């Protein structure tokens, strides 16, 4: 996906000074986040407005709950939350995500027809959570097919996320996002938390990852063609 550098005002603090929640700096302002969400809404509406019953939005909670709520509020699509987590009970990150709440298969297969699945996320940090979610739903489809005596096709999957932090080529099918943020920056806001805090914020703030081997350079986020299809980068923001 073609990216354009933009987004951190030249007077903004440097990310190396942001080392914890209290010292986090603004990465994407509230107004720009709003535009990014509207771009996602417009894209989803264009896709689904003719046959909305053929789609179901699956927020990958907790991070996808707010973005999923925005998307379903705008499009009136059915919703079917699931919960995948990269963290254990001590809030320590684990390599492979685990399912804490499976989606309702009867909201994916309705009257014998398999709906297209729209995953909603606040931020996609790695491919793992989405790809594991796809594998899980495919297994649920197989199990239902075995029970019903029918071979159901797997759903068509799409992922709508406010932010991607995936580096390079992504294996996530039909991946739509208005912003890309450097993977060396931990972000919170719009449903995404930092140590269980910050989900309610309407802008995106960030701190330097303690695992970063070097300091990211400004600007700290980029817009994608999905964003620029509907909005221009404000002139008071630095461009490269």
C-alpha cells in the first residue's frame, strides 16, 4: 500500500522523551483520527450498502470495540464480537494470541448462507491476531458444517483497522487502514490501551517501545491511499 509521510508537527516533542503513559506524546490528533474513521466508514458503506445482510462486523475486542462500534453505528451492519489476546493474566505479552471469547457461528452462517466477515481493530500490531482469528472461525465453520451435514465455504475476510503497525508485506486479506505507525512506537487511544489505560482517548498517543533498537524519525505516522481518497493532509503538518 502506497504511504505518504505526514502527521507530526515540527514543534511536537520527540518520541524518545515519551517513556511511559504519563509522558506519552500525541501521534495522531483527534481531528485526523476522526477523518480516518470516516474514511473507513465510507469504504465499508460502499462495500455493503447493496446487501448489508451478507456481512457481519466482528470487533476483535477489546482493542476493536470502539472502532467496531463506529463502523456498525454508521452502516447498521450486524455485529458479533470476539476476543483475542496477546497478554496473559499478568498483562505480560505472549507470542501466540489466545481466544478468550469466540464469535457466535450462527451470526456468521445465517439461513445456510455464509456472511462476509469484517474484522474491526483499533491497531493491528502484527499479523498474528487476525490470522489466528481467521483460523478459529474457519474451524467453527467446519464444525457447523459437520453438524449440519453441509460443506460450508469459508467466509471472505476483510480487516478494517484505524492503524497498522505491520512492517512490509502483509498476509492479512483485504486489509484496510488509513494510518501506519512505526512499530517501535506503542500507541494508545481509540480503544487501544497502554497498561489498561487510555482506551477512551479520541486521539492517538504513543511512547517509545522499550524494545526499540533505534529511535524512530519524524514524522511518526503516515497516511494511506484510503485516507487520501477522501481527505487531504492539513497544510500545518510536516510532509516529506
